[in-house]
RNA sequence: GGGGGUGUAGCUCAGUCGGUUAGAGCGCUGGCCUGUCACGCCAGAGGCCGCGGGUUCGAGUCCCGUCACUCCCGCCA
């Protein structure tokens, strides 16, 4: 007989009744009735109820075991009395009568129980991650993650993509996020950087003629964490393709994501064809470049209803500034003074002067704004937005650029408060036509708005003839339920266009040469037109597991301060290690005093 | 770097207006219990009230500082 098991804890059925079996696992739960004692034995595969009474030669041993001990149980499968079936267990029709029990590993008193689904502090969960991972929800999330990644690989391979590994120790890149640095022993004073993404490598792979690349790629960025942004490291489904247009990239990636979400979305409806929304349209309708399309609210400009009206605040704003506009946020079902006032005080809490509104009842608009602009203009607004009694509409005024973020937040808030956000949906869209450049207000200069490797729409001619701020890029995002899942672009594969683009962003040729010399050289030896995208694997898994925090889908996550509480990272290193790396510490004042 | 929230038993939390010996549930230890599956019943152990300072006759409670965790802003091409 195998030293540990003949079956797993999720395996036995009534067909095995009468057989002698051996199971190993964790003691999930003990129910001791004195003369009758139950152990729920758990492993990765399931739970099997084991039972002992004084007739069992192992009874004395069984009485000693405690939660989370690892034990081996020898016994006989028997069917349970019909009234004691447990429908919640796959093995619920049988139980194992214990003839022998060996303790393989005892457990100390637990800092957090594995049994049950109570909430525990993050610090405890992270420090004892191996216990948290035993718990059903997290265990299942991690299993699901593995299956999702396997499915991604299969779907990519099926479309003719090859997976390649790119370096982890590489060069610091000049733009983007802060790098993690690794000191070089052989080259005093020099450092490797961990890749923020394999961006340049994947483009070089296209230059090298491999045509279709993908990788479940680790990415490292030394930036502060958020609930949907792991500190330090995360994974991307990194994709690059040669001889493609934007449409080609879309037609490859869209079925992968749709298929993945249909496979793992537990029946939630998935957008059959992802709509393509230009960046500018998304900003005007939704106030964000990552709209949650489950929220049906679409904002509209209603400046004309206020121009020269009796609502002097808005009328004056419009008069003083030709760029000023008034946007309306329709709120179907929000037509009560209580709701409108609540939104108004929320807006004030957001640092806004307030949130103008009209609510409709008894066939007319009510509230101070309606009074000031009069019934005709009120009706004009109502008709434009298709509102009726019981609805409301909120207004924001000023330069769109300065209020658009707030307008987007208000749209989101209204949708949430009124329960307008549909559940059980994965609403995808493409956001396309991102601007190539943007105005950097701090430095008073034109800057790249995404990465400098994107191809401008219109090519070199556009760069030479158009207002830089009007030029769009072949740059696109995928958004699902308001979460930015990925970002990609058709790349700029022509050195002359890259030189021109850098010139517009105010970078000297020497900067381009110094920072992107390798890339630039590669483009001079025959580079295919190419493009790609990089969906965030962790965020995909998060959506498919219905979680709000990445730590629920990452096996060994760090805390928000980028510490691994279980392994104790980061940690101090020995003086010898530092010497070998030619490093002398220059700690901040407070630290020195503390130590 | 900045703002909000939290911090009381191993864990989850309660603790009134500043007032006697800081409580409950789960877990733990011991006892009883032969059909439970969140088993039940009885008893017990377990506290630097995050830490430091202050106000006060008296501080878990009020004030100041600080630390930790978390959420957000900045940041994240």
C-alpha cells in the first residue's frame, strides 16, 4: 500500500463502499461526541468525513488530533445513513471508519483558522499566507488563476503565437515608472534594472523575424500600490505581431479575451463585439478613458440651454471663456430633492462648489436651477436628454479639461447610488485614437502622452504638418467594467518618424540615441511594421474571480508598503555582500538615529 | 510625499458622559456527550486597551506625538 494514500479526500463515492482505503490530509474540523468522533479530512481535492468510535483500535489516537494537523488515516469506506448525507460534499454519501491513524505533522495553535470564512486582518493573512492559501476561497482563486493562464497559453498557441522568455536583468529605461535596480558586482557603480515590461525586447523580437510573440511576462515597477495595482511586480499577457494593422491586433486579441471570459465568467454575459470608442468621445460621454459601460449614463453638452440664461453662475462662465461648456449628467430615477441634495453635498465633499441639478415632477422641472433658467430652457434640457417625471439631471460647468474628472466621478456616483449598474455583465470596449502628444502644464511643453514608440496616425506627414496636440496615435486600450485591462499600439518602426516625434516632444537627438540607441539601430536594419498589446493578467483574474483586490488572486503578494511579511523582504544584507557590490549605505537621518 | 479609516484576549468585535475588578462570540485547555457536519452542554486559562508623552483626583475613553495595517491623492510611458 502506498505510504500516504490510496485515494484523495475528494474521490470516494458509494461505489467504493466496503473497500479498505488510506487517506492523508489536514484535519479540517473535529466533532467529538465522546463515544463518537468525526474528523473532516481535507486535501486539495476535497473533504472526506472520517469517523471513529470506541470499537476502533485507533480511538485513543483520534481523540488527540487537532485542527490542521496532517494525518494519515487507514479505514473502511461505508455508506452513511441516508438521513446523514451531506449534499455540500462531493464525498457526502460515504464516510471512512477509522482503523488506524498516524500523525504526519502536528500543528501549533493557529493565528487564523482555516475552517470557515471569517475576515482576518491583512497583516495576519500575509504573514501566514500558507494558512490563508489553505482556505477555500483563496485556494480556489489560485487554482482558477492557473487554469486561466493555461487557457491563455492555449488560445495564443492556437493562433500561431510562440512564447519566448526575455531578460529579467536588463537596462534601466529612461521613461515611465521608477525602476527596480540591481547593482552589478563585476561593474562597480553600474546597475541592471528589472524590466517595467518587455517592451523593447518584444519589438526587437519582431525585428528578428519571429512574427508572432507572446509571453506571460513579469513586469516590475517601483511605484506605490493600489487595490488594483500590486506593488513591485505583476504579470502581463505580452503580445506583439508583425505586418499588422490596428484591426489585425484587435481581431486576434478580442476573441482571446472574449473566449477567456466566457470560459471562466461563470455565465456572466460578455460583450459579443467590443465597441470601439474614440478617446475624445469617451471623455465627453463618460468623463474617463476607462468607462464602466455597465453604467448606462451618457453625459451630453447642454451649453446652449444656459448661455445668456437667468442662471447667472453658468451664464457668466460661458460668457467669460469661449472654451467653457456645460455638461449634463442625466439621472433616471433620481428625481427627488433628497437624492439631489445628497449628490450636492457629495460634490462639496469632493472639493467642488456644488452640483447644480433639476429634478422633474408633475410635468415640470423643479429646483433652483430650473427656476433660474425658466420653463422653456428646462424643457429643452429635458427633451435633449429624454428625461421624464421621476428623473433628475446634474450639471457641471467650466473648461471641460478641468472638470472632466469630476464629471466622470459624478456619473459613476449617480450610477452607483441609483443602482443603475447592471450586475452579471462583462462590458468590454476598445478605447482608440489616443492623442500622440499632450500639453505638459508643469514644464510648459509638448510631451508624449503614451509611450514614444507608438506610430502617429498620418505618419511623418502628420508630424510635419499638423498641430502636435491634434495628432492621434495608433494607440489603444481595452477596458472592462471600468477597469483598464490593457494598453497597446501599432509601433513606430521608422527611425525618421521617431526622430521627428522626439523632436516635437523636445528631446535632443542625443537623448534619443543615448536612451533608445539599441532600438533605433535595430530599426535601421529592416524592421517590419508591427504592433501589439499587453493585457494585465492579474486584473483579468481579479475580474473573473469577482474580487476587488489583487491580493485575492496573487499567490504571495506584498503589502501596500511593498513588503513581503512572510519572507521578510526587503531585508538588510551583510556588510560582505555590500562590499562585493561596491555599495556604501547613505541612510536617511531618521533611520540612522533609530538604529 | 499628502489625506481618510482602523488599532482592546490567538482571531472577530463591544466597551455609554472620563469613574468600581475591561466584556461577548470563535479558538485554546479540562470534563461530559454514539450520527455530527458552524455538533451540543459545563468549567477554566488567556489583556503593555499599538507605543510614547500630556491633561485630570482618576484615561481603553480627552489632547499631542509616533508606529503599524488599510483605502485614496500624488505616482504608475
